């Protein structure tokens, strides 16, 4: 894996976590249905997106 892709991977992972929590609540997917109600889960996904953006900018400026 290239070092330049770390930021993009973190952004995509955070976005996927938010999408999974949204659709699990919308379609009532069993034990995942309450993920949208947990603030720590949403904040973790947001933190991954922010860290990914910052990492992508820092890595792009260095290369």
C-alpha cells in the first residue's frame, strides 16, 4: 500500500461507517439498528474522516 493512499482510505472508512449506521437504522438490521444512536460511533467515524483529510494534505505537501 502506498503511503499516499492512507488519507483516502481513512476518509472512505469513516464514510462507510456512517453509511452503515444510517442504513442499519433505516432498515432495522438487527443488532446494528442502534448504531445511529451511539454518539461515540458517529464521532469515531467523523474523527476518521477528519484525520484522513489532514493526513492526505500533509502527505501531499511532503511529496
